[in-house]
C-alpha cells in the first residue's frame, strides 16, 4: 500500500465525523426550538373564538343585541335597588258579617269581631271590660243589630222537632197570638233544656217522655210523664212498679218546672201538674 492511500482514509474518516456532528447539532437545535415554542404557547391563555350568530332581523349580530339587553336589565336592577319601597297601603276593611261582639250598656261596640262566644268572653276577661257578648252585624253607628247565632239556630231547629211531637189537641189552638201557644212553647223549651224529651204522640212511638195537653178551661198546660210502653202498657215490671215510677217522675217534672220559674198546681189523683203561667 502506498503512502498516499494511507493518508486518504484517515482524512475521510475525520471528515465523516465532522459531518455527522454537524447534522446532530442542527437536529438538536431544531428540536429545542420546537419545544420552546410549544411551551410558550401553553403558557398563554386561550381566548374563546367569538361565535357569529345571525340576528333574528338579519341586520346586526346577536352580540350587540344581547349586550344591549344585559345593559338594560342591569339598569333596571340598579333602579329597583335604589328606588325606595312604596308605602304599604292599608288593607281594605272586610265586609262586616254576623259575628260575636263585645258591647257596653249602651249597646256600643267595645271589641270584635270574634269567631265564637268563648273568644269574646275571654277577651272581655283579659281586658277587664264590663261588656256582654252579642251576636249580630255592626251598624255604621258602632251599634249591633242582633242576629240568631249558629247555636241559637241549632236550638230552634231542635225545639221545633220536639214541638212537632205535640198531640193533635193543639192543632186548633196553636197560633202566633194565643197566650196558650206561648206558654206551651216555654214549657217545652224548659223541659228539653232540662234533658226531658217530649212524648212523640204524633207518631205513637213506644218511647216515653213528657206529655203536654192543653187545658182550655184553666188556660193552662197539663204536664205528665209517660213511661215506655213496656212498663206503662205491657206492665212487664208489674203494676206496682209502673205506678211508683209514674208518680215519681210526675213529681220530678213538676218540681223541675217550679224551679225553672213556672206556676205549677197539682191536677188530679195521678200527680199530673197544671202549668198556668211563667213568673
């Protein structure tokens, strides 16, 4: 091998080394540049791309309309926030219907209305008021026009049912102007209030009760007790027991009417009573 050949190969190897080194440096620089660019792009905040929406009228973008609407809503909200609240208007006075009221001796309203009489009585007690509870409607002059209370209407209905039990002897006598009619109604009311029902003569029922018969000669009402048909008619407990109970109940009814303020006289041998007046 010649000397020239021996020098060519080392020179070629050295040149190849330098070329490879240059390629590596160039590729490394390019990769480093791309890495720095990507890193810097990641640090910057991304801005959302504006959406271009067509306006319903087709003349301007929706962004301007929504901005104007938001501005108007904001101005209205601020105006409502700084605007003083209107003064509360007084509630309209409800229409006065029948109710319970507390009135003084001159029948003028002191307090009310109340839902029931118990509430009115408690209000008078709590307020130390000298007043009475009255059911009715309030007049413009602060007085009360009395009306039947719900309890009164229920009582009148119950009393009417009891008066329907009177025997036929009363049919020709009962009238609005007859004093005897007033008396029999008062007697019946007192007995029912005492818990003593009238005998249902109109239906002929077997249950007992108080019999009220007119006595036109004395302008009074004959009052007697009638036992149940099992005792009074069929005598299932014996005649002596039936007679004893009959007399005992007649006396009890008469004594009750006396204590309730009626003028009572004994009438006949059976212990029947005659009521002629109310004291």
